[in-house]
C-alpha cells in the first residue's frame, strides 16, 4: 500500500467529526452536551447526522464519546460486548437498573470490559473535557441500543421520541413518527427482572484492568488484555492487546483480518513494505488484512497502545469460561 492509501485508513484525533444528536438523551439536561464519534463500522447512533469515518467491516466497531465535566451518558445496554478505555480525563462508570448496583472510577489508560446484560452509564468527573474510546462487538454492534425505561420517558419530556425502527424523531423540529412506525416500547417488568445487579466487588476483578498494571505486565512482550487467556477473560468476538516501549518489536507481522492500533501515550511509527506513518494518542489506524507491518515508538518517552483484532468467536453475551 502507498502512504496515501494507508493515510485513508488513519482517523486523526483532530479530524474526528462529532455528532451531538446521536442518542435519545441528546436533549435531556445533564446529557445534552456529549459528543459521539463513530470511527470504524456503523456504530449504534440513532441519528442520521452521525458521520462514519471508516465503514470497512472489521468484526467489531470503534467509537468514542467526548464529554465536558459533569456530563453523563444515560443508562443503556447492548446485545454484544462494550469495552472502553480512557483516553483523557477521569470517568465514573455506573450500572444497574437505576445505576446504583455498583460503580468504578477510571483514569487515563484504564480499560473496562463491561458485562453484557446490564444497564450501564458513565460521566466525566474530571475538571476538563474528556474522551473515552469504545470497542463494540460485531459488525452491526448488536443491532442498536437498549435504554432503561426512565431514559426513554425523560427524553420524551424534552421532545425526543425513539421509533421502533431505531431512529430518533425531534418534536422540537416538527418531526413525527412516520406512518406505521410506533414508539420504541419500554422494557417490560419481566424483562427488567431478569437483568442481574452485580456489585462492584463482583465486577472489578474480572472486568477492569488498570493502566499501570498493564504497563508492568507488558515489560517483555505484549499482554493480552481481553481474550480467552487475557487479563480480562472473555471471548467477545475480538481480542485486545496492550503494547509498550518495552514490549514493542520492529519484527514485521500480519493478521488474516483487519486490525486496529490505538495509541494511549507517545508517538508510534507504523511501517510496512511501501511506507510508514506516525500515529499519536487519539488516532485510530486500521491495518489491512495480510499486510506485514510493525509498530515501534518513534520518539523517546512513555509509549503505549491498544491493539484490536477480531476472532472467530461470535459477538454475544459475556463468555463464562
């Protein structure tokens, strides 16, 4: 590939195009300042205004959320895995029917593989705008978002209605549900009763990995973070690895499917037969399948990145191995 062809597969942090009307809580006070980014794959946005940077199927989706302090993302769920790592800021994640079953605070570089089947939300509790990067299982990301009933009810009071077709309609813009399209039904009491309410003590050991622990583990070779034999054991249809300066290698390697590189710290030079490119924190690089390449830090200082590649495992509920 030429450098120009590869550059088309790099989404630069400064080129990210946000959508402020991506989800049903876009008008709800406390959630109305968030920005949603769909980087790779179709994502789960409910708005036609959402820009997709790279539509090539990877077996998973990459997205991001940017929020100012005290802004939160409302309680929701997906049918496939959802994993986040913090790019910048300080974030509180909470979960359960009312968001009170448990919570955890994540700092820069920390990663959270959220169990499927529970409502989850998050808020920026830092002092500046922050960004979290998301990995969603499956090419269709599970077919959309399932909202806690109170989120749909609150949104209706502020003019937004979600159709059963998964699309948003804004009464403030004189939009109405199309003929034959009904509002998205609220989840029944029976369905809600089936959802677990895991405590923080139950979630943390198996679903949260701290950045500095991963740095220590990756002192000789890259460490598998999410995977069958990972620090966080799961088979969500993708595998996440963590690489540092100490474990990076200039040895060329390739995968039989597209892979993704997402720097957390430092500058990384990705080389292949035909060129090279430098990627930085916040950038997302899609490496084509069967392209031999290497990734090593290009400058002195701390350097780390997450690497994601799909597996043959189905995208679905959290794996209990």
